[in-house]
């Protein structure tokens, strides 16, 4: 885990990619073509705890499958899916909520996350992210996507003194 001693309590917005961050990046396809994914329940608990502290949380995904919005509904977080211009969506959301890049953490795993990782102050890659993403992130989780990486980041924000 690479976590620098920064002021994690300054984070007002946590932005999560979906596939490979909230999931293990695999998809299960049944005989009718329906897709399902696996998510980590501990991630959901961490998200709930952050929400109680007043941190905004959104999911920003290029994935069009309704499984993304279904998971977000269950967690009670806003979802922006089927987003091909993630950085544009993120900047617009930040502007609408009067947030600067120094108040935002972004967690990603793949190449389309790089522009967002480069823009925010708290850029995080999950442990099994693509090498190019690992090279752009200031922080790397010890957990892989879909295996508690989101919970790990939530704990960093909730307990910055314990890093």
C-alpha cells in the first residue's frame, strides 16, 4: 500500500469507477445473455460510513449495463454510467457542487480513468490496476478491486490519523 501523509479529511467527494474497482472486473453471463457482477459487502459498509460523515460519493462508469445503477441504488449513491467522457462529467459535477480537485478522491483501475486521476489531488488505483494507472496514482490500495479496495479507501478518509 502506498499512502502518503496527506490531509484525507479534506475530501468532500469520493468518486468510484465501477468495473474493476467496485467489482473484481469479471462478469458472469447466463445463457440468456444477462450479466451479473460480484461486489464486496465491506465496500458497501465503508460507503455507508462515509455518507454518515457527510462525504459525497458518486460512481462514474463507462459501463452501460443496468447492474451499475442497481448497485448504486442499493448503496444510495448517485450514478453516472455509460460515460465516455469521465473527466468532463467529473468536472461538471465538481463545479455544480463548488468542489475543487483538492477536495476530491478518485479511485480507478483502467486507462479511461487516467484523466480523472491526473486532475484530482487524491488519486487512487486499486492494487490490480493496469500498470499505466498505477503509474499515475498517488496512492495504491493493498486490496484488489472487488475485494475490499473501496472499503480501504473509505477507511483512509474516515481514519486519516491511522495511516
